C-alpha cells in the first residue's frame, strides 16, 4: 500500500465539528475509493470518484458526508457535524482504471485515518 | 446485496501448523482479491484471482478460486508468527465499480 498517502493518520473531533480526511492516490492513478471500517468489522464501501466526478456514492450516508476529487490536489472526504457513531478508520484506495478488459484493476490502500469523535 | 462470508472468524494456531480460510458467497464475482491487514495499517493486496478453478501460490500461501467463481480459499502451510493478521477477501462484479469485502478472519500464530 506504499504510495497512497492519507492524512492525518489520527484525527480527534468534538461532536458537531467538521472532519476533513485527505487522500493522495498513487502516481498515475486517477480513480479513488473511500471505505469505512468500524471496530471489529470489515471494510464498507462509501464512494468511488474519478477526477472531478463522483461515479458511485451508493455507500455514502445521505446526510453530513461528502467527497470530492478535484482536478488538482488530493481527494477529500468531508464529514460535517460529526457524531460519536462516525468514529472509525477511513481508508482510501486508488487504481489506474476501474476495469481492464472486464477484470478489476487492482486497488491499493493507504494506511487510513482513524477518526475519534469525543 | 452481495455478501462474502469468511470462516473461521478467529483462528489461533501454533507455529508450523497448516490452516485454511474460506470465503463464500451466493453471488458470482468476476475477480476476487485477498488482503492482509495488520493493526493500525491499511489492507495490503496479496493476490487477485480471475478464472474459475484458478490456483495461485505465493510462497507458503495458496489461493484458489472456485469453479463457479462464488467462493475462494486461502491455505497457509507451516504458519509463522509473521503471518498473524486480519485476512480479508474482496470480490468484484463485472457490472460494478466497487469491491465487496468479506467479514474477515483474524489469524494469530503463536510460538
């Protein structure tokens, strides 16, 4: 997973504050995926983005959560008015293409941002 | 909703033992990946299997994709403490753009 950079590694927010999580994909990768992992659980898909486009946000909560991947700069996952239930590890993955000849293009994960809401 | 069930959920063994982790679904996947995740880190890709019946080996790890592409297994020979971690399978369906992750198997290998 070297190459996908996430920051910060740890983030503490009080209830009601905003959390901004950043992800810089591997060099040459133009597709970014965000996943959430709750303690003792597997990874749950949140959103899939290409540069300047949200392709699939079927896993995003309807309120308070948003994501972007601008033409320049990292992808941002934004959580407004955080609540304790938002405490989790948030992982970003990147790939060069979503599919290559019908086969999943391998995605590589960053080290995650661990959000704690107090 | 596609679900990937892994078994066992927890596994604690002694160094040198063999083990198998299973990943099962009622859905067909166009490809399946195995990851290992250590505490405080992100998942690290181990292998991708694509063809039904495919077998791939990575040193002491052997991965198999079921003939019907609904299930997969990971076999570790002569486990070592360095194999300790959370093993995750993840499937991709041709019509979608996201990986569906399994429930995970937490492996602990003791001296």
